């Protein structure tokens, strides 16, 4: 999987663009992300936190980063571990 790839959830409407990827299985709603379309699998209740359009999601180590381009009800995960919402860096003070 290379940066710029667009992936769709099989559990909800979520779509993401890969910004950074090292290894592992990317999931949404408890099911693997893929290039196909359409919700065909039930959302795992443990992964039903939802995604927000325009936000970036990353793992704790920073090896994976995804940009949400279409929101949905599933939670993004890497190998069964939920991804974290990437916070914006604070700007320096302009004293």
C-alpha cells in the first residue's frame, strides 16, 4: 500500500487516503479496509466510534497516518488497535 491510495470501509461510509503506511492490517468498524465499495459487513460495537472528515488518524508509534475524506460510523484501527486522532501542532507565540 502506497501513500495516496484511497481505501473504503466495508462496514460504513468511511473513506480514507493513506498518508503514511509501514505494515499491518488497516481496519474500520472491525473489518479490513479495501478498495471496493459498499457497506457489506456489520460494525463491531467495540469499533463504532466514528470518523470525522478532514481529520488525520495515526497510531501511537507514528508509523501509519490516514486522512478521512468521507465520514462514517466505524473506528479506524491498525491490527485491532484503534488509531488516535492526530492533534494540530500549536503555533509559536508571536511576542
